[in-house]
C-alpha cells in the first residue's frame, strides 16, 4: 500500500543547511512563518487555532536522502548507537519530522511561529494543536535518554567575533551565531563527527561551510574568540568559486582581519 502526500505549505525562516537546524525546538532561538498554499480553504482550517500557545508541526526532512537503522545521537556520554525509531534523527525510512513550536499569531494563511528546528523552505504536511493534558507527560521514562546528562553549554562571543558574525550575516552569509549554538551548545565535542580541530594553545576551531570559528571550552562554557575565512589568499585570488561566496569573503577581509586568521 502506498500513501501520497502533498505539502500544505512551506516554512520561511530558519537556517539553510542541515548543520544549522537545532537538535530540538527547545534549543532554538528564532522566528519564522509557515505560509499555507492558496486556493485550499486553509484560512477556514486555521480558525480557532489562535488560542493555543503551541502547535505540532509535521514536516518533511527534504534535505535527507537516506535512512539508517541505527544512529549515534549528538548528546554527550553516549558510547553506542541507538535504533532510529528510538531517536528524533532525520535519517528515517519515511523522512517525516514533528516539532512542538510556539505559536505567535495567525494572519490569513500565515502562521507566525517562534523557536523551531526546521530549515528555511521545509515542506509542511500538517498542523495540530498542542494540548497539555494530552501531550505532556513530564514524569514519563525516557529510555536511553535517561542514561545521559543533557547539560546545555553556555556560548558567548568576544566583541571581535560578534562584529564578524554580524558583518557576515548582514551581507548574505550564514548565521554563525546560530551555527555555533547548534554545533557546540548541546553536544559533546567530537572531531570524528564534527568539523573540529584542536589548536596548539588549547583552543578549538570549528569549520562551518567556508568559515572558521576559533573558540575556548572551559567548564561548561564556550567563548568564540575569532571568526575568519576558511579560504587561503591563493584560493581567493583564483577564479574557482564552487560555493558562490568568495566575494563575501573578500569584502570581509577588507573590513575585518582578526590576528588569529591563517590567511
């Protein structure tokens, strides 16, 4: 038996790349809009939803093209793989996701939401109200999740790193503040699974797309010290631009040259 579904709408907002998606909506700090398709009477279908503080969003992991029967969740202290049906991993046989997000307001076919773990352009399959007495069981056992400590790391940026991140975002580059939070705040540092490298002075470097973030990690806190280009001077001078972002890197280097840059 085969079931076929069509999106009822798409999300506008959030990151572009899978590495930018928070691991759970409770770790997200963002705002966006689910815009439902026209000509479907969805305006009527949304009536009476405005009174709910949260909604369930069912969506498609449209940037995943394979599934894995066992995965290693990105939480610290877990040294084994877990069956995918016991996780929220996007690598599923049917790439369907679900997320409880904050409902801000509804305007026509537009559902304004806050703190979500979807990516920009994600196809949405359905919307359901979050009903506390039916959906919340705070004392329920959580299986393997009870074996691990889920301590969120506090992340801050130096003044230079903050200015660099704002410059990159304002000129069409990725949101590196969000990327740092997703990649570093809720998972164990693991160079085998992340684009991480140790530096000689005890610092770490995170590679995100074509950018590099230099940070220090001490006692549950991470301080991003510098942000710099991942391109060398020779790479920026050639005519090859597979990611279409070398102009931004050149502009960045005209205005911002951190001392720790390797270029």
